[in-house]
């Protein structure tokens, strides 16, 4: 996947249109809008640097050229699995196959080290990382906007972010309520239900009396907390895709005047943000997530309970993990007890399991049932953003 890179006037027009759509749906001050547009219209080197910062954080890589060089030369096969093809290309400007074929050659090793030093020194000169090779505030800000634009560029043209909230629920969900057509918008027509109705009536043509529409329910403000497992097993591609899913959720929910909170967890709570409509703050926090240690789901649920405001709002927790909880004396029992406590506080819970094993799936099923939410088991990490959005749509449908 590639971030938008602007070279032509027609491409600039596309970028301008996308920027208008994004900023038009969110509350942004003029400075924030200019910053968003600057990322869209940036040159390739700028985009590559911002993406490199983002990917290095997701992979847990410290940008020290000597250390990276030593790892590549000592055990290239292991390094390739750790860094991934995209990050290697961003660091060196070379394709992975070319590096592998030449890594043993002394003259190539000198070139490789030179490229790494030049690239990382350039990041320092541009203020994207500091002398300790840690991403600066500027680096994280630009990386977050680049990651955001990459995700929205993928979703907005496909219409995924504009889907109506009457979409069917997945897996454990139900259909939205239906009623007969009464001067409703054509967008609300339930096509399958209309066809079934006409067929039952023996009609060869569909008339207005046959039309069925999705019933819109009035609803108050919704609060959604996005809880992301950042344990060691999530490092790399899985974490990157989950970050993009969080950005998609924040964009869609905030544009619908809902609020989104964030919990990042491993063996402990790493980050905790109350539901907010501050989109840029959220995507910066999401971008800066790195992976480490074990998984403690029960503590995450308890933390989520404290984040939701008091009142008769829709309160929903969506929790993403790739494994059973592994922290605590009896982590499975503690997880289900925490789910019960959340439900007693009128919080629904959905779980998104990434490549769960059989025992993990069984626990997730019990937790989703107890939390009166939904379970989604994902095998393709590239689909996580769509699953997260589907859960959000379903939550809105069933919150009257």
C-alpha cells in the first residue's frame, strides 16, 4: 500500500478533494487543516520519511544505523522477518531481494551502511528523530498524518466510510428493524426484503406498496473505547493494521458526532484516553503505539469502565487481541468477571480476534456473549479496519 504522492495537477486536485472531505467531516482549526493538506501535497521523500517513522514504531525498531547494519549482516534471514520488506525498503532504498543477494559482499556492505547512516542522519536533520534515535513530537505528528492519509485514501474512494448505519450485523448480529415505505429516502430501501415481499405477493413488477425500508432509530450520543492489544506478538504488520483500523473508527465516529476513547494494553495499561472528539490527538496517540510484553484483558476492561461518562449514553468497548490473556493468577476467569462488571455498568463489549486458536476463540465467544456484543475472528489482518467499522455500524443500529 502507498500513501498519496502528488506529482501532477490532476493528482493535486484529487488530494484537495480528499482533504476537503476529511476536514469537512471533522472539527479542525485552520492550522490543523493546513497541516493535513500539507501531508497530502508533500513530495515523495517527505512521505517516505513520515512512513518510516510510523513503521519503525510498529515494528519496535530503534533507528540506530550501526545496530541495524550489524543485525542485517549477522543474520539477514532473521532480520528480514523482524523488519519486513517495506521497512527494509524505506531504510535502504533497495529491494529486499537485492539486499539478500549481495549482503555477503564487502563492497555492498559498505554501501549498505552508508545508505543507513545517510537516511537516519537525514531524519535527525529534519527534526523527525532526536539524537537518541527516538521519534520527536514533530516526527510522530507527521507520521500520524501520513498513516491517516494512507488509511483514508484506501477507504474513502470505496465508499466504506460512507455506508449507512442500517448495514447488517456480522456473525452474531441481527438485522435492523424494517417497515413499509412512507415517503422515506430511497437510500433507506431494503432491497432484499422488498424483493422477498414482492415475490410472496406474486408480483412481476415492484410497486411502491411493496417497498420495505430500514427503520431509523433515534439515538443519543455514543461513546466507543478502542482497546488495542500491544503485546509482543502484535508487533509489525498486525499492529500497523490495527492502528489503521483505530484511525478509521476515530474518523467515522467523530464525523457522526460520537466520541472515541483509547486503551493500549499489554501486561499493564500503557495508554488510556477518555472518549473525545479530538481527532488529531487520537491519531497521534494511535501512531505512537509500540508492542511489548504479555496480555492482560481483565485489567483493560476494568480500565475501560472508568473511562465512560455517567449517564444514559450508548457505551461500547471494542477489544482487539491475537491471543488468550496470559497475565494474572486465573486470567480467563478474571476476564469473564471483568466483562460481567462492565455489562452491569451498561457497557457492551465486542471482541475482534486475530488468528485465534480454538481455546482463544471459545473464551472470546463467551466474553462477547456475556458482554452482549459481537465476536469477529479475523484471518486476514488487511480486513481489520472494515471489521472495526462494521462493529461500529452495528452498535449504532442496536442502540435505540
